[in-house]
């Protein structure tokens, strides 16, 4: 709690700063900024390391004690620009290039 001192009819706060309301007014410097890899405001400017993804470390930061955090950034939670086409390419045997074979209309109609 906060100790109040009554001086000449009104309450005043002690000269020492407390952990709560008064300390929050002094918070105007930012230690973390946006991370260029994960996009979160977790990159520590002085340390030069992201608290969310451990950038610039080559491996993404992940821990088994937080399964929920692993689910949030697992494959399938983003656009999957490459991975969403892999099942379709697998069915075709990962063929690339070339042209589709011409289909005869008479054969296609009878089939």
C-alpha cells in the first residue's frame, strides 16, 4: 500500500518512489522495438536480440514447456506460400516443365 502523510490539511506522498502508480509516469524509454523476423515488439535494442524468436540467431526460439506458443507459430498458421502446393505436386510426381499431352476429342467423349 501507499503511505499517506497529512500535511496542513491535504494528503501528500512520501518522497520515495513506490512500485505502482508514480513509477509508471517515469516509463517513457523503450527497450524493445519491432523485430524484422517475427514482427513482434520484442527486439531488445541494447542486447540486439529478439525475446520472441531469438533473432539474429539462425534457429527460431521455441521451448517445449509452452505448447500453446508452438501452436501459434506452427506451419499452417500463415500463408504457406510453398507448402500449400506440395500435396498437389506430390500427386503429379513432382513433374516440372513440359506440356500437357493433347487429348483426342473422340477418345475423351467415349471414355
